[in-house]
C-alpha cells in the first residue's frame, strides 16, 4: 500500500494546528473518514434525500437500491448472506438487540449461565447484567494470563452444560489481545452453547469470514472502519434470525398490520424499524468499497508492522509501562500504557497541546479491567491504515519530552 497516497484521501490529515500536522492515534474510538465516504453522504443529501422502501418515485428507488446494496457489501466483507446483515446504530445496539431478542424469546431461564471475558467492552457486559437481575442468570468471566492473552484453560473450566451463551471480543479495545475466535466457537458449540463475537476492533483491521469462524452472532461498527457514525452491523445466522422476535416495532419492519395483530417483514428488515440511517448506510457501503480496494490482508500486514515498531519505540521511553501482550502477532494495533509519574488524562492533554497528538485516556469503556490495572485510568494509542512509522517516532519523542518535564 502507498500510505502517503492513501493519506491524501483524508481531509483531516491535510490540516494543521499551530503550524503542526495532526497525528491521529485514537482510531480504536473512531476512525477518520476518506473523501469517498464524505462524498457519499453529501451525494445522498444533495441529490437523493428520499426515504427507503416507501415510494415508487425515482429518488426513493435510488435510495432503496443503494441502501440495500450496502447490506450486500457488508455481507460480502464477512462472507455472510445479505439477509443475515442487520443495520443498527453501533456495536452496542447490536448487543442490546441480541440480548432483548433472546430474552423475549424466552431463551434464558433462572440458573442459566453466560460466559464473557474479563476484558470485555461495557456493551458486552451491561446487557447481560440486565439478565442477571431479570432472569437470574449467572454471568461468569474468563480471566486473562499474565501477558494479557485470554486464559483458554480457564474458559474450558468455566464453560458447562449450564452455559447458554459465550460472548467474547475478537480483539480487545484496551489490552489489544486477539482471541482465538474459531477455537472458542468450537468449544461453545461442543457444549451446546451459542457463540457471539464482538468484532468492533477486528472487522476494521483484518479479514473476517463467518463461515470459517462459525459464530452464531457477530457485531461491529462502521465508524471504526472509515464509515460514518450511527451505523453498525448485527450479523446472525439466518436460522437464528428467523426464530428471534424483533427488538423494535413500527414502520418498515412490518409486512401487514391489523388492529390487534401484525406480521413481520422479510429479513433483514424485520429487525430495522422506522426510517433508518440511510445516508450512513450508503456511506458505509463506500467505506467498504475503499477497504476492499486496499485489501484487508494488506491493511492487516501494515498494522502489524506499525504495532511491532510502536512496541519497540515505546519500550524505549522512560517511566512508561505497557499493558498489552507486547507481541504484534498476539495483539491488534493498540498500545495501552501508563506512567507512575503522570496521570493518563494529563498525559493525553499534554500530547495534544504540545504536538497535536490525539490519543485516548481513561477507562476506555472497559472499567472492570482498566480500573484493576490503574484506578485513575490508562492512556491508549491506536493505529490504522493511514498511520506511519514517522508519526510513531514523533509520538515517542513527544511522550519522552513531556515525561521528562512534567512527570517528575
């Protein structure tokens, strides 16, 4: 990949603040948007605008065609059928859809167990806490090894005949660990358990194939993979979607409505009530086109090189502790770190003010894990396809300079 050429597609990377370029290392929170994605949003609002699945006029037909085509593109990205792709607002809504639909279906009973990991994002913890209170299921956690990888032996010991659902992230948004999703899926299915995969931090960065991994459910967000905010994906096997009741009710998800009864629309629209984020869905299709043109394998290769380089550079910085496997083969393009001499928020603010370097700080929507590592929170640098080794050099230099001045 020609990274310098790619960077020209991102308007934000062309900006300067106080004479210095912007270094964007907050990609795990949300990615930057290339011009084709921005153009897709503008095209919808300036030349189409019409609602989907409502009219027979030209603009409504065009809107519906493009919106439906994005479902197909998202399916192709993960090797799924178009009707297995539900558009939601984000990964968090996708997990809520899963929880409420299974709950309304009566899937869980008192005494059932749900198994997650100790590094999950809040979106894969809090919905299941609702079931702890409402149905009295038991929420169990798989612990981590000393190098922050998933303790597979602990998983084997904690899964049982009572486990109805295993829900694990594919790549951590904090310690960056990549989990063996295919192996976990097999273990879950061998115990007659359903398997849900949080792919929010893997779908943007590596090739995914649901036929090979074999999850029953998979969730990810467009805004972390060059797409707009407010659009996410909930994938489920077709046979599961046919059994599950809708999460939301109203327009577009219905087939017929009478005064006291209704029937539901075909998949995937059975789960997409009301006017959707049409512009976001269409622009997500443009983002997928951009990623596919670059090649997910090429993106993964570039990010592994960046991760390896960043680990080397950051371990040279004095007064910094890394909280990750420290191995580019075991982790995604994220480095979480902290200093005993300077709080994470102060460090992030200093990097931004001194050199326009944007990182994340705090609990990272994974408080059970991060607060255990540092009660005040940690800092996180996360990389994507448009980042460079030169940017990492500037980041490491700025980090060392800040710590030497303010961290004593």
